[in-house]
């Protein structure tokens, strides 16, 4: 059973370009979470999705950031018109269900570097 | 707003020592508390998960406790080894959202 798969592992973008980060949850998991880890900082919650639904996006910046988890295919975190401050490690996690037994399984992350 | 604090921020011990990492949180309304390990440049590996109704969980040399009413958890590592060197993170979960502490960076010297 493959773990949470994120790609690419490293992504380099110039200011103003778009960044697309992909996350395939573990088999059987229907809940996906995105977290961001800025240099020398802890992990910060961004968004929680189920298939075709955004459940909680309270941690997402209001502009330029969007996330989706379609019926088929991976979850996508999209950052438009990237700026240097977007440089960070972006982690995806998945879990099998919501509630008291919500164990999170993390991917290896995507390191985004904005030049 | 939930806030999670981990003390100390860094810890260095000689191999073989037992040690305790601390985690405190401000809002006791949680589903569970999870301890993770993060190696440099890598993702997070789940170590232990404690449900809100539980007091402790054990796995091998690791033991985690939870006192929800006082907003505290500890991670006890017995007989530490150099391979235990990593950053240890605690996270509290509620309604699908986990709030993380900034971690304790542990160095175990041979």
C-alpha cells in the first residue's frame, strides 16, 4: 500500500509564474489536508478537502491560492503569480475518516523555490 | 484560537539517556493528539496517536501521555539512540484541522 505521494519533490518557479503541487492520498483515504512549512517555522494548516468538497480553507491566503480534490485524480494545490514569500515546503496529508480516529499520514512534501 | 507550544526547542543528550519532550495546548476541546518525527528535508512520520479519551499510548521505547484537562502531553523516549536524532512535533486535531507546535530538535550524541 503506497503512502501519500506528492510531486514534484522540488519545484522552481520565477516570480509571477504558476505553481501546481499534486498529492495522491493513500489508497482508501478520502480526506486530504495541505500544510505549509516556511523556513525556520512550524507547519501551518492551509486547507482540508474531501472528494469534490472544500471542508475548511481557513488557513489559505485569500488571493492567489486555490485547492481542489476532484472525483478522479490527485488533489491539486495551485499558486498563481508566485512571489518569493511563497517559497516553502508544502506537505500533504491524508486520513481515512474524520473524527476521533483521525490519524494523519504525510507525504514527503514539495519544496517550492521562487526565484 | 488553538496554540501549541513545545519545550524545549532543542535538546542534546548522550546516548542511552531517557528523556521527556513536552507539549502544551491552550484549548482542551480536541479529538486527538499526535506525535510526529521529522528528519531534515523529509516529511513527517507518525509516532503515536492518543485519542481524547485516552491517557497514554506506547510503542517500543516511546510512551506518550495526555492530560487533556491541563492541556499537556509528554513524549518519553527510553534508552535514546543516535538514530533518534530528529525534530519531534506534536499536533492537536479538531474537526479535520491539526495545529502543530514548532517542534523540539533532539540530538543524541554517540
